[in-house]
C-alpha cells in the first residue's frame, strides 16, 4: 500500500474525507458529483453550530479539500467488494470546483474519483457512522473505529490482529516504536471505544489489558467484541428539509422552508443544483432585475419543459473559475518546485563542490575590490554571482542525468 500527497495531510483531513463521503452516500440518490455549501457541510459534520458562521473553519475546510484532492492511494492487494476479489488499484479521492469569492453563497462542487466512489458505494451500509462519535475520538481511535465498522458489519467480534501490523500499517504509528509502546497506545484507543460502547469486554475479560494476548516473544494479538452501542451508530435520524444540501442555496435565494420542501419534491436534484447556482451567480453580479426567487422559479420551470438552457455567461464564468484555479495551483506548484530545488541545491553545496565554490567566490571578490568596490559590496556581489553560476551548473548536470536515466529506461 502507498499513499502519496502533493500537499501533505493532517489528522483533520480524515474527518473531512469520511464525513463528505458519508454525506454523499446518505442522499436519496447518491451520485459521484456532490454539491453543497461549506456551511451546510460543516454544520452536518458538527464542526460549526447553527448560530456560527466563522471564516476560520471555512478556510481550514478549503485547505483540507485541497490536500485531499492532491492525494493518491495505491494498493497491489486491495479487496474489491464489487468483484469479490483482491486487485491492484490506484485512485484519488476527489476533484473540486469552489467559488473564488470566499463570501459567495454558491455551493461547492465535488466530483468523486469514479473507482473510489464505486468502492464506497459498494460498502454503503458499513460507511454510515455517527459523526458525533467519530469527531470525539482521537485520530488513531477514529481509524480503529472505521476498521471495526467494516468488521462488525457482519461479525460480532474481530479476528485476532497482530498489534504491530495494526498499529503501524493501519493506525499510522511510527515503525520505530517498541512493541510495548504500541500496545499502550492501542490500549488508549480501546478505552475510547469502550467509553462509547462501540466495543465491549469479551468472556473472561475485565480490563483493557485482557483484550491483548501474547502468542510468543514480541508477538501480541488484539481481539475486540462488538459493543451494545455499535448498532446505534448506524441508525439514521429522521431527515428533514434542512438535511438536503440544496437547502442553504435555496435559502440564500430567498425561499422559505415550506417552499423549499415543495421544490425538492417537484424538480430533480440536478436541475435545482444547476439553476440555484445560476441564480446565485446572477444575484452576486447584479444581473437580476426582478426578485431572485421569481428569477429562479421562472427559469427552472422553463428548463423542466426543455424550453431554455443555462446562459452563456454562466458557462463562461465556470471556465474562468477553472482557469483561475488551474493558474493558482500551477503557481503554488512552481513555488514548491523552486523551494525544493533550493533545498536540494543547498545540500549540493555541502558536498565536494564546497571548496570550489569558496575559491571562485574569493577570486571574484578580489577582482571586484581591485575594480574599486568596497569589501562588503564586493563580497555580496561575489556570493550572489557565484551561487548563480553553481546553480546553473547544478541544473545542467541534473538535466543531463535525467535525460541519461530516461534514455536508459527506453533502451531497457
């Protein structure tokens, strides 16, 4: 298994990922594209309450989405529940399109990786869990909880799991930890799950330590039993109109709760998503001469009869947003590449070229002083020009090496 992330990841990103996929799968007709406002998503995840609209949480969420979109997962023996076999897989998580204006009321657009979404949809029942409980757990206990969700979905106990494999390969503990430290950390995770009644003690067990069994020196196993509270985690609460991801955009347009309920019953989700976004975009740009609700009602009724299509300016706006996102991402990647090159170049200057660098810089400094520069100015100019000279030399050498490596690959 291998996970590669362009922008790195944080513990909070798991909450965003599984929370989002859980919300997408909880819709009446789950599909690979999902639209919702960040306020609705964070409210559903319990990160903000109904009274709070803080910019900090939204910015953290935006950055988390960016990190998730830059992550890929690979596994040469991944169990595919759709085909019922282990397969060699590689997939990302999601793509996104967000309004450039952070104060916009328009929904955020997520497009799940097709392979990842199909795998999640096949495990739809086991992917549902209580977000409140998940949020209260530590990052390691969250991963153990999700693992047990897959196991307890069909069994009342887990298999005996070797704790080093469980701790390092599943929960993300450092491989440098001693077995006793991993056992201690796992014990704390089990205590958290016991507190939430997700697991319970087995026959003859009375304390957390009893959940562990020593098979031989350095080999310890952990087996857990499904608790009385586990099944309660899968029970869905009664849904209401506020639970629809379309609720917030329609409220922003100006509809009341009763009207929103009628619109959701009358029109397809995709049509409402599209014309809510068009209406909000038109409202933000001052293009609506009448009231926004009247604008929306007029055009969605015509669209439902196939008498109109989305306006050209809206398609152009989407293209501009995609272009802006692409340019912004490219600029960030360029900065990251340049920063990485500077770090690698600084390491290069510490090798055998260090003496040559000093000789060239001193020679150039003397020549500048002979030409009339003072000591400080001569040293600064010499240091800059020498570094630039060696950087160009370093780049030429690296380029030649890469070309040679690629030629070798082709010949091989």
